[in-house]
């Protein structure tokens, strides 16, 4: 067992204190007052940063509340029609039943979320760091080992300029840089060679996304201007996402499936 996990080990063996839940609740209740006290005392640049953070938190909270806001809706029902004599001014009305309905915004969000992660390859094999990077030893006696060479294909933009070799931590070899991908349209059943705009998400790690590493399952953005795709509003689509379906380091090319 690692030395720093003795607290977790104790909890597993003996459980928590009897009053743990109560203490936790009180600590959370006190935190609000502590935050308020800090907000009143803080000044200068710290105050600016803190206020900016709180502002974004409040906006997010309001959006969440608005999204989950339920509103009253009237629905027509047959069984709600009153029996017996009805006044003249109610004769043209049908029976109505009040019900709580979710706002359209929330319904739309749920629809988007359901279709957002519908990708051809939902799961991919994890890649270890020693497979992804090769340690490059530097210094007069080759004793420094802080540099890493990326051993997988990468994408760098057109305006990319390397850092001076002395300060460059991650080296992306020229021979493993790609600018185009063979993208297949699932509905047209046709393949096009399209320029890559950027790397949207690498499922392995956010760092690999930042470095532009292209592995199996990576979501890339490609330029689809030459395909002539248009939106429902009539606007021409320029960039669209595609998922890499092969291992580029083995095949020497990038094959991807367009996400439509």
C-alpha cells in the first residue's frame, strides 16, 4: 500500500465517525459564511479574479435553474368535463387539466446530449505514456531526461512554429505530422481526402488533445467546404467533426468517419 493512503485504508477497515454526516453538513453550511467573509475582505487583483469566478458561477446556476424550471400547462381531457348544468359563458370551453411540463430548452438539451456521444467507436484501447512518448536525454553527460518525443502521428496547424530546441519539452517529428485525412461520409458511402482543421478531443488524455496526437478514436475537425453540405437554414457548412477509425501509426494514413 502506498504510504499516503493510510486515511482511506482506515476508513475501509473501521468506517467513519458516528457523527461524520452531521459534521460534514455543518462544515458545508459554514463554508457559505466563510466565502462571504472572504469576498468582503479581499481586494486588488485577487478580488477581480474572485468576482469573475463568482459571476460565472452565478450565471451557470441561473442557467441550470432556468433549464429545469417547470411551468404550468393546460391539457384538454374528456373526463374533466363537468356534469350537470353549466353556465352559458362556460359552454364553449372543453375540460382542462393542469400539468407540469418541462421547458422546451431542457427537452432540446436532453435530445442533444443523447445524440452527442453517438460515435462509431465508443470505446478505445488505452495507451500508456511510455508507449506514447520516448524519453530524450539531453545535457553534456546526457543526464537530463525532461524532454519527450511523441511517437504517434500528430497534427499541427499551418502557423505552427517550433520553440527553440533548448526549451522544447515535447518534440513532434516532421515525418509523423499529418494535414489531410481520408474521410468517409456514412450516408453517401463515399470517401474524400479533406484537410484537417484541428483536433477536437483525444479520448486518451486532455494533454494528447493539446498536443494534437492522432490515435484511434480521436475526434478531429475537417474542412468539408468542397462537399457542399448545407444546414437546414441554408448556410454552407465549413467544418465538421469526424472520428478516426484506424491506427494511423500502422497504416501511414488517417481514415475517419464523418459524424452526421
